C-alpha cells in the first residue's frame, strides 16, 4: 500500500467502490506499518481511524504516489478516492528486539 503524510494525517488511495473502501466505511480502524528499505529492523507502526474520504480529482494524488514509488505515472485509469487517516498511536522500532 502506498502512503503519504501531510504533516498531520496518513494518506492512501484505492479505487472508488473497492472492497477496501467498503470495509473502511464499515469499520474505519486501520493500522499502517512502514519499513525502512535500508534497514528492515527500523520501522514505524501507526494505528488510527479513517476520518475522511476524498475523491482523487484528476488522479493527482495516485500519480504523485506512483511517481514517488515507481518513477512513472499510474497505469490504471478510473475513479479513485483518498483515505485520510488520523493517527491514534505511533510506535517506532529501531534495531532488533
């Protein structure tokens, strides 16, 4: 799952009316883990709730993420939405346990 951070919220995206979208509307609790590609023992775990659903107008958001993650425009057209996640808990892990 590709993610972004706006300084307050975690942002991610999915096709409109996808299973993920329907599930998050029914139960907005979500957890996201991000692993440092240079050190898999260094990671952050965030849990929170989806507090807003926004249309990805013109696919601007998914194209931004696609450029960042794979260096190219997003290849699949179609309506998408952005999930705005408000973190409740953030845990950082540095090194082996």
